[in-house]
C-alpha cells in the first residue's frame, strides 16, 4: 500500500539538507577561527621565538666572549637542530654576519630570504639593538630578526623563521574532532528526526495504512483512538468521521428494518424482506458498530522509550574512552595487585554487576513496573555519575561505579521489558530494532564526544556531563505512560535455576556456542575496546579524543554491517560460518600490532574487531535457538537464553581482567596479540566443531521457539 | 505552517546548534590549549637556561644548597621577561631554597606542585595555583637523580585575557553561523519537504471529499494514490450496498 522506505527516503533527504547546511556553517566557523588563530597565535609565537633566540644568542656571545671567531663557531647548526626538535613551529634559523651574509643556517628557507637578510633596512637592527621589531612575512614564514651584538662590536643577526602553516596544523587537529562532530550530528539528526517527528509520523501513517487495509477487508468499526492534532491526525479524523457516518446509516437502517418488521402485517413483511436480506448480507460480509476493540498500545508509546534509553546509554558511553585514564589518576596502591589490574577493576566490576543483576532485575522490573524500575535505575546511575565526578580515590570510585552498573542493569532490563510488553510476535522485531537502534546510536556518539570533552574539560566535568545526561533521561522516563501493559500470552520471566545452570554448563553443544563463540567475542570486545585502546592510545602520546574516535569506528562498523550480516546469515541459514568468520576476522586484527605500534594500525585493529563482531553478533544468539532445541524443550527458553546471556556478560567482565593481566606480563602489544589469538583460536575451534563435532548435525530452527529478552 | 514542518525545522535547529556549538567549543579549547602551550614553552626556555646554570654548578662539585649565583641569575631572567611573576627552586620536601622573592624562602610550596612534578613522565611539569600558573623543571645531578625543582610562576590572567577575547570572537562567529543556518536551513527543508507535503495535501483533499460524492481525483503520482483509491473503493462499495438497502426499504410500502 505505502512504500516501507517512503519515510526513510524523506528522513535521508532531510538529513542531507541539514548536514549540508551544518557543513557549510562549520566551514564558516573554521575559516573565521583560522583567521583569529593566526592573528593571535603568531605574535605569541614571535615572543617565544625571541626568547629562544635570546638563548641561542647568549650561547654565541659566550663562545665569542671566550675568543672564538664569530664566523667559525662549531656546533651552531646542532644547536639549531635542538631548537627545531623542541619548537616544531620554527621552519628555519640562520645567523648572518653584519653585512647580511649567511654564516650558519638550518631548515627550509623561504625563497628570496637571503636577499632579505642583506637589505639595509634589516641590518639597521644592529644599530638599534634594544628596539623591538615586528616579524616580517617572507614567503610562507614570519621572520623574527635579532641583533647579535658583543660589548665590542655588532657581530651579526639571528633570524628565526616561523612556519605560517603551524596555525593550519593546529586547526587540522581540530578538524578531526569536527569530522567526529559531523558524524555524530548525522546520527543525532536521524535520531531526532525519529524522536521529534518521525515516531508520530510513522505511527500516523502506519495507522492510516492499517485503516485502509481494514476497510478493504470490510471492517468499518471505528478505531476508537484519540487522534493527535497534526496533519496525519486530522486526516485520520476525516476517515473516522466517514466511518462514523456509515455506522450511523447502518444503525438507522437496521433500526428501521427491525421496526418495520415488528410493526408490519405479514404482507408488508414480505415487502420488507428483500431489504432485510440485503441488510443481513451486509451484516455478514462487513463489520459495523463499535465492536470489540482489543486494547493495544499506541505505537507512539513504544517509540517513547527511545529518547530516555538513548540519553541514558549515552551517559555511560560518554565515559568509555577515558574511564581507564581517570582510574589511573585516582589509583591507590593495593598490595599484591598490579596497578594495571587495578585500573581494570572498575570496568570489570561494572560488567560483573550487570551480568549478575540482569536475570533478577527482569523479574523485579516486571513486579514494580517498567517505568518505576527505569526511574530507580536512572536515579541510581545519576548519583553514581555524580559521585564518580567527585571521587576521592579508587575505593569510593568503585562504589560509585557499582551504582552506575546497578542503574544501567535496571534501565536496560526495564526498557527491554517495556518493549516486550508493548509488542507481539508480529512487531517484536520492529520493537527490538528500535531498542537496539537507540543503543547503537548512543554507542556511536558517546565515546567520541566523551573523548573530546575529557580532553578539553577534564575527566571530572566530563563525568558531570554524564550525570546530566542521566538526569535528562529521568525527565524523559517520567514522560513514559504510567499504565503498565502485560501481554496476556507473556509468562513471567524467571532467572535460571542452579541445576539448569550446571546442566547447561556441562552440555557440549551449548558450551561450544557459548564458550567458543559468545564469551571470546565479548572478552575481546571489552578487553580491547574498553581497556586496552583507551590506555594504549594515551601511552603512545595520543589523546582521549583519539581513543573516542577509534571506539566510534567500532560502533559505526556495528551500525553499518550488523543489519546486512543478520539478513545474509538468516537468508543463507549458514550462521555458523558467519560466527566463525567473525571470530577469525576480529582475532586477526590484534596481530597487526606486531608490525607497527602506530595509531593507524590500532585503527585497523578496531576496524577488524568491529567487522568481525558485526558479522557474528546476530548469528550467535540465533544459533542457540537453532542448535539447542533439545535443551530449550528440556529447561525452557528463559533458562537456556538466561544462562547464555549470563555467560556472555561474564565474558564482558573477564575481558578487562584478562587484558590487564596480560599487560602486566607482556605489555600492551602482547596483550592485544594474546587476546586476538584467543579469539582466533576459538574461531578456528568453533569452525572445526561445527564441521566435525557434536554441532555438525544441522537442526532446522523451531519457529515456535521465540528468542526471549536479550 | 504544518506541525510536521515545524518539527522538522526544530530538528534542523537543534542539530545545527549542537554541531556549531561543539565546533565553537573545540576551536575555543584548541586555541586556549595552544596559546597556553606556547606561553608555557616560552617560560620553559627561560627555565632551561637556569637549569643549565644549576647543572654547570653541580658539575664543578658545588652542593645544591650552595649555589650563590642562582638567585641573581633568576632575578635577571625574571626582569628580562615580564610575563614571569617569580621563580622558586625547592627541594624534594617542598621547601623553597632559592627564590626571586625573598619572602618565599624557607616556605613550603603547595603539595600540588610536588605531586605534579613527581607524576610527570619527563623533567618538565605543570601546575595551577590560584591566580598563578606554574611551569616547572625537575633539576637533576650528574647521576640523573632529582635534587630539586625549578618553578616559574606566571599570571593566569595573561592567558585568560587572550582566551576571553578569542572566545568572544568565536562565539560571535558561531552565533552568526547559527542564525544563518536557522534562516537558510528551514528554506532548504521546505524545498525538500514540499513533495511530502504535496503527498499529504493530496491525501488530505481526498479524505475530506470522501463523503461528498465528488468524482475520484486523478492520480497525481503521489505515494498515497493507491491508498486513496482503495479507501474510496471501500467506501463507495459499502455506501452502494447501504443505498441498495435503502432503495429496497423505500420500495416496500
């Protein structure tokens, strides 16, 4: 009826226009900033050149003071080299004699500078050595000239050339961050289009399409829904009105026929009969009247979860790129534990609390209500972020991060429950696409922006911004509908029992999937992305912003590749191959670190990790349903998926621990390689077990088994 | 103006504000840090001269606490560069041994200076103390052991003055850019959104004439043509059936 991509085409066109104007605006701001930077930074660099020049000049005067010939000094060029290494914005240095002839020179001289050195106007500097002079631009350099005058006579002139492109270099560094801002803006635009306009629009157009379909099928019962006062709402009201009029006509005719039949004589009844039969035919083939309208949540209710979830997850994601460095700053010595391991403790504790808490928090959020559970979680996390911003040392930091973890677990599980409660088998995938979409967009935007904030504002204000984001999520949660909806077919979720846990842990099929695929993937993810990358990138002299950019690469790979990989793996029904291939690709990345330790290689490592994870992530959980049907029948889907998710999240907690231990023994590069090696070996073993082991026998997926909550 | 159009324009304004705001933020902080670094490096150049003098004295066997020429040297350097408010040399315990300001002698430096010096991975360190910014150098002897620390104090207001001025200029430029975005983007959006609004208008016109028996609108190429035709067919069908019932009922005397 209506092209499914119709709205998305509009979104992309709108996003294109918005991005175009944003790019132009950023270009204008950058151009203006360049002018201001050049105007303000060049004079300050001139002052620095004068100070450096004074230092060089004093060395020269010292040497000539000992009686050395000014024209034959040794080591002057070497001194110039030292100056260059300490002052990369200097492009050339030269010393001339009193006639302007160059005696010593280093660096890239601008064209015609030698002619400039010998100009009488330049040499007047020797006559009035105490008079300050402005730098002169020759070619691409600002030349600062200083007289070298001994108590006896004027010896010559020292010229330092400042490369005017140094301002460009400064702005180039900003440009990388501006690019990040652009990418974030694009995702932000799509998210806002969906949140501020699209959700209602999609819901309205969906409702219109359904209404048309219902009427085509002969259903003329009124929808009984309140219409929003916008364009779509108004036109839906017109359709409602047409339906109401039909119903009135139908009721009037029915009443009249009934009355005429009741009041009529037998002959008259015969005359009314054709009308009554036509009416009966209408009643059988069409549906009129108020009817029984099944209570169903508005789609906009479902969409309303997106904003608070996005804001909340963003609060946590903002911290990803700099949390380890912050922990490093608050480090206190703990006996018998290496500082590297201690740095990983808060991340590990966070993941562990989320892993242990989630099976129980699901049932709890069902009891207290999803909205309330989300509120409690968001409040706890807000306090946690605030406390983290003010943390005194590692010990209280651990407490605050535990609060954040508990809040994260609560909000995550309750939001998931909210989606489950408001969807059925028909639109559950759509509901989870919305849920995962909000998380993925937050994952793209969070680490990169967090890194920029940490670099410029510092760690503590950045955590305060996370607290603010978590607080904003509270405001959005308050706006969620207060009425709880419990699907009639939904059994209450439960945590797996210990006996089921043990049985599944000793089940070869289940553990092949979990131990060789899910856990290593998560260990590699958290070990590399959450622990190694933020610490290593800073250790090689880069910034937190760079760590954020790298983590953004991972998230973008997930956003771009997961939908395709999921579709392809579902269509081909060869999910095992996607899982094995994904593990092998993500495992290969770390070995690149053996060839070079540059950040570009690290970029490739994160790219491959993102690609590998994206290929395997969707297929992994689908494989549980495919290969563990027997276990699901025996213990129930809740128990099997509960244990699977628990072990997967345990992998999340183990990642930073393993990575930190490996750093202690083998350093950063060794840790990258070892973690990647683990994933690679697991990928190969997984492929072998799928080809030859207990998993070899292919199971057709049982469509009756639904994948329970994530 | 329709509410949908207003919402789309609001999105553009929010995104524009975010992107331009972040860009202004980045440019301002980049300027601030670059300017701060240039000033710090300039101060450190002076400091390295003092460091060389200390090391030269230590090389000839003088004790670190017996460097009589150090204070006059520091005073000369301070006079040479007006940016520098003062120089202190303090020992490992934080007690000032030499200073350009006599009143500071024998006093303790703030603990943040010592921790900044000890935390630094190079010989250079940096700290802030109220209205003063400190650029420091760890002084080492021949055996690469730290014997003390040189701290050069300069005014934070010198940095702030430059930052405030530039910050204001960047803010003005960003505000102008945002105003331009706020004016131009809605116009551009209206062009893009026109097709969608035309589709909606066709739909709205069609549904407002559902009951007046007007002839079906000619297909416009709108995305809703199929839906409109289906809607009209459904209504026409049921209306004809109701008309048929009415006719039969009226025919019955």
